[in-house]
C-alpha cells in the first residue's frame, strides 16, 4: 500500500490509513517460477488480490492485481482463482 510519498506500482489507491485484513496468502514454488499471492480486504469493503511471480532464469518480476468489491469478489471467486492461477512468466 502507499505510505508517505512512495509510488504504488499496482495503483490500488487505498488510503494509507486504511485497515487491511489479509484474507488469503499462498507461496508459489515451482521449477520455473517462485512468488506469492495475497488477498486483502480494505475497510472500504474492497478486495485486492495481488500476485507476484519471479522467473528463476531471468529474475524478472511480474505483477498482477485484481480489485473489486467484496460482493463482486465472492460472486466471481472461481473465475478470479482461475485467472490468478493461469499467469505464466516469459516462455513458461
């Protein structure tokens, strides 16, 4: 999240004094990539689901973020999980 004058590369625009609740966290350890997926619920009833993957060969970081209301996130949970688990890096 944005603190001070820092730049948020995911552009979530969550006010820095927001309360966040972690609703999901998983580490990704695969032969070609490693990373993590974290989902947070804001006090504005918004879910932000972020994924970061690092390609082991090139050390390139790829970021993906999905953000919507808690009701939307719950309604589309299966689709969101499918999208977030489908990302690949480089030629993988």
